[in-house]
C-alpha cells in the first residue's frame, strides 16, 4: 500500500502543473527530514495521517534526489518504508551527499542544492 501511495506522489509531482516548489533536491530532503523528525513525537488527533504524509513527502524527495544523482531509485524497496529509505540514504551518503542524521533543525551552511 505504501509503495502505491509513493508512486502516486511521484507521479503527481512529475506533472509540471503540480510540481512542488523546490529549493533544490538536497534542500528538499533536508527540509522534509526535519519536518518528519519534528512531527514524529506528535500524539494529538490526526498524528498518524500527518506522520504518513511526512514520510511520503520525505521519501518522494529522497527518490528524486537519488535519481538526480544517478542512483536507480524505484519504489519497490518501499514495501517496507524504513528499508527503502535507509537504502537510498546509504547510497546517497556513499556518493558523498551530506544527509541529516539526527533530529533538530538543518545545520546552517548546507545551502540549497540545485542538482
């Protein structure tokens, strides 16, 4: 189910008319990781839907960044979202991409990455 949702997000964002505003693929990943981490401790009504939305947004940004960097990034590994996420993060780090690894605001100086 998650894989189908992720494919739908990526398909929706592939349409030029619905592309999200972006400061660049790496900046998007950093911003969305921060959002996902910040909302991870929520317990209010609606927290589960927000958590899934945050994860989908982050994973879609991660797939876009990986593809931009030449990593073949499909959605098949996301049948277990944590596994797919970890695999792409590891592949990006192996290429020298500085991804956030902890909660908290993104470090200043990372800047936007246009690709």
